[in-house]
């Protein structure tokens, strides 16, 4: 299954009971082979809400690329180091 086969909404302004993470990001990541994220400010805790999708991306031998400010918190720096190990 790929992105084209997912039943996705045309707009995610409001997702009712579902947030954008569970309605769009997690299902998309579950079939993706790459995820690129760009953010002015970054905190790794954002991945807590999409963990299931990130886990599936890793299972699919996918890649994750983040473009962000070089000012990272100590927890984020340690999380990145742990990820490389």
C-alpha cells in the first residue's frame, strides 16, 4: 500500500475528534519510505504524537531528515546522539 491508496481528507483545518497527527501523519508515515521535516524551532517531543508512524518508517527502512535551527535543547542533542548509537 502507498500514499495513493490511503483514504485521506482534502483538508485538515479541522479533524473533529482526530488530530492531524492521527488523521494524516501516522497513516502516511506507516507507508512512507522517507520523511522530511522543516521547522524554525525543533523539539524531539513532537515525535511522541507520531511515534507509531516513526516506528513503521523505521521498519520500512525509511529515512528521516530534519532541517531546523542549530539551537537545540540538551535533551534533543542527547536524543540525536542516542539515535545514532
